[in-house]
């Protein structure tokens, strides 16, 4: 992950270049939350530091942390805090990806409210707010908590009209900023909203984020149809998507966060 970022309260002229990783635990993948081994996590973080990274993006598997609508697992929150503490010992900042129901091609849907519209249902609103509030309370104490990502490519798991998606994004980001001010809160969608109408409009993605997140995967975006791994369609995808995002938002100096 390459982050052309600024502090959330600064302006574009204070940009700095940062390098981080999308963290995938080497032991037990993200099942590690259910087979906890902090020593394995610590070894992973040492490896991340050795690469020269200064931050990581950490997935929270939502149904394991909130297995029913009114309950958030305090033990899993303890594990999350342990990762933040281990990262802090190594001067690593952590972006916490919250409503993660989609990861590596798998759906991790919470086992409830399947028939309720995710972005507009008052029942989902209560569930989402409870989870955000519980996690935010824990994260506030960690100086290396970089902020929240709404979800890992959340548009792959739940779809809606762009009007509904944009309104939902605004509510959630506003709540995150109120609960955890001074952090960086983003919506890490995949490439689809930039190329087709899918849940979030590109204009809102630029306007509502202080740093625009882009997931620039040549394979999944279809760039491979137009050239090989070292040819322009692959190597220039990130630059092209950054230009597209800034054009949509009429924001040529907007900071860009590229995955």
C-alpha cells in the first residue's frame, strides 16, 4: 500500500509519502482471531518493519466480532487492542477496516438481517452504530490508530443505488469523525465505483474522503486484457485511476492512497 497522505486536518501542501502493507497474518490467516497467538503476530510485524513499512491495514472480520445484533465480543476487541499495542512497539500505525464482510473472494456476512437492505434499514443502522461505537472506544487510547476504513471493498458484499450508498457513507464517516476526531477515515472500495455505477458515486467518494482511497488491482480490474504485467495497462493503472478520481471530484490536489 502506498499512501500519499496528509494529516486529516492539514492541506495538500503538507503531503508526505508513506509506505505500508495490507496485512495478512501468516499464521492461520484471519482465522487467527479465533486461534489467538500474539507471538505469531509479533513476528509478522517484525517482518513488516524490515520491509521499511510504517503502517498497515488490518481487517476486522465483522461476524466474529459482532456475532449477533446486540453483542460485541469483548475478547475479540482485546485481541484487536493487542495488535495495536504490538504495532506501536514497532512504530507502526494501523488502519482498522471495520465492516469487513468481504475478503479474498469470500463473503463473511454477519449471520443476521439477511433480508434487510444493508444501507437503508434502521435495524442495520443500529447494528452498525453499536459495532462502530464499541470498536471506537477501544481504539481511542492508541496513538498509532490511524483511523477506520469503512470496509474492505464493501460494495462487493452489499450493493445499493448510489444515492443510498452515498448517504450511508456520509453517515458512517460523520460518526467516525465524531467518535475518533483527528484520524483518517476512508472507504476502501474496489475499482468498480470508478468505472461503473456501483453503490457509491465517484463524486461522493472524492468529496467525502479527506484522502481518496484507490484499489488498483490490474487483474481484478481487467487491465490484463490490454497488456502484460510490465506493460502500460498494468504499470500505469494506479496513475490513471488517480487522475480519474481527481477529475471526477474536480480536486487536482486531493491526496491519494493507493493499494
